[in-house]
C-alpha cells in the first residue's frame, strides 16, 4: 500500500485511499496530502473522487448511518452476491486492528436484508454469502439474532435449490446459545452445510491472552454439536502461530486439536503485531520459533485427506466459476466441498448431478451425469407414459441423445426431479441410454459417440427404406439401366465426332502446305 501511494504521488496523480487502513490508522504519514474515505462513508465515494479531481483534499472518516445495501456494484463473479449483515463486532481481541476501523456492532434490519435477497435473486445470483466480522453477533444491537435472520432469508430462497446461501465467519461466543437453531438452518437444502469458526489456539491460556472470550471446550461444543446435528457438516477454522507468551506446551495443545478434528480447511498465520493493539506491547516469541511452528502445523494439516471416501459418490453441485487452470469449472456440494468438472461454460450458474471420479487434498474431481437446470437443452429425461418408457429430450425441437428405439430408461421413476439421496447411474452396458447425454464432460468421447450414433441411425434408415421399397426398387433400377446405356452411347458418339473433326482439320492443313 505504501509503495502504491508513493508511486501515485510521484506521478502527480489524484489519489483516494479507502477502507480499513485510513479508518483505523488515519494519522499514517503515508496518508498525508491524499483524500481518504472510511468504511462507513463508501456511499459518498463519487463525491470524494469529484472533489479530489478538482484539486481538493477530502477526509471523510466520521461514522454515520450504515451504507445502503443497494449501492451500484460490479460483481467479480456475477453469480455471487456478498451481502454484509452487520459491520463491527462486540469483541475486543488484543491482536485485532479491524475493530479500530469498523468500530462497535452495527446491524442491518431483517427486512432490509430480506429485500436485498429478493433483489439479487431476481438479478440471477446463484450464491449469497452473508458477510460480517462476526455473523454470530448479528442483531444484538437491534433486538434480534442470527437464527431469526437466517430463517427469514431461507423462506425467500427458490425451493429448487437454484440459489444457495452460505453463512459467513462466526466466532464461538455468540452462537453457543443458538446452536440447535443454526443447525436447523444449515440442514436446509438451500443452505450450505459449512461454517467458518476461528479457534486461533488450542490453549486456554493463549485464548485468554487473546481475549477471545471462550475456552477450547466451548469451541469443541460448537464443532461437535453442528457435526452431530447437520449431515455432511464441514467446518473451517483459523490458527495464529506464535502469539506472545505461547509456550511449546501451548502449541502442542493446538496441534492436538487440529489432529483430533482434521478440519478440511485451516487458515494458518504467523503472529504479526498490529500497531496500537495491546498484543503489540506483549513480549514476542522469537521469529525463528514462530516460523518453525507455522511450518510444523502446516505440514500436519496438509497430511490430512479430508475427502477420502467420496470417490464414486454421486453429488449435487452448484457450478459458479471457472477454475484458475482455465480448463475446469468449479462447483460446490451441499457441504461446500469444491468439485472440479469439465464442461461448457454454458452450465455456469446451474446445478448438476456429478459422479466423483477422484479426490485430491484441496478439492475433488467429478464427471457431470446430468444438468438440473431447465435452460439446458441437452437433458435427457424419462417419459413414463403408458405407451412405454422412452428417452425424450427436454426440448421438443431437438433430438434426444438417447437411442431412438424404445428401450428401458436408465433413470429411475423420479427422473428429472430426483433427490440427492436417490440417483440411479446408468450402467456402461446400457448402450444408448439416458446416461449418454450431450453434456458429457469429455468432448472427444462425446463426438465419437455422436458419430457412431449418426452412422448407426443412417444405416437403420437405409435398411428401413430398402425393406419398404423392395417391391418396386428393382424395377426402378432396371428403368434407369436403359437411360444409363443411352447416356454412355451418346458420350461415345460425341467423342468419336470430335476425333473425326480433329483428324479432318489436321489433314486439310497438311494438304494446304
């Protein structure tokens, strides 16, 4: 940040700095002579920019009412809405600088958040992330709580699961009294069974020095209760290595906690003293020791294989982005496990049933079996009419990717609307069944299969035509035989005439000489 500000100043560029740093450290030398806007005044950023362009220095830092939720924005991912439910927090962690910037808790009303949810769903958003410094503390300043908000939002989510809700980070203290209610929400089909609950240390002594306001036992109660009550629950956590006063025994307790739960996600950081915080005045652990502990804990964490056992399972996922490799698409299961699939970009923003083909340390790989979005033109569904089971296209003007011959469909009785727990996958031996859809993630295999089906269909059509026309086709061939002979004879006579004419011309030329 300091380097960027210096470059802008040197280039004589008008400059506005916004966010937590100018709000929490307004007296920084680097901020002298530039316009700054705090976290609670971001809705006035256009005004600040206009005044800065006129050559004025503007400093807007005094807190006012919460910024409007419907400010114009450009989403980094058009399918994801990051919705702040409150700013600030009720905690007073000794290492945290964010409280200095964002201040005391300020919650948006339930009605305003529900209206925003309705708006973004209408805009085509497929994931709503509730964001906050501490979602568990939501509403304590306005007489409501997190479960009340979550239940109100869930009622507005489409029942088909086309839009999913993800609850943001929460510290342990303020959700302890609401664990069962929160578990009820996390079990909802339209809510990810995932929660980020930072523990920071496995030592009660260190937690006390951090002023975290809970014990290791209470953190375990949160994890154990949610894991018991919510099927497939996934919990992520945070660890700070080398907090001032952390002993080898304290660190050993942290290692033990991580080994006990084998969290799929752990954000490990080394303690860094933030200026102006109480922890910055505490006696530091040697940097070499801090780095060693960080490396050791990272090594232990990376040795876990949290997704073992998923291979071969069929999962429903919501696909929302392109992977960094530019090849795979990224989807998430109900437990927010990252699934990488191959498919056309047209399936972004849709749900699909996938079969997990392999697992990695950070994510799993899957193969799309069926898209669950009505806009997908390539879905083969089952027609269970009395006339027989046939594979039909979900769009009437497009041919089905299945065989045209009436044969049992590979799907079950609920094809097209199956639940996550009841999905029948077509056997490889069922040639031409519903499993052979156009959305096969292997494009090369799909093209080969289409060519094979096309050749087979053409052969069948020719066979049917020949069988139907067998009675008169021979006569037609005989009649054409006469015409063929006449054409050949005419061509022969024409060629003979040309040869004679050329010979005559050559003879005449010789006689003239």
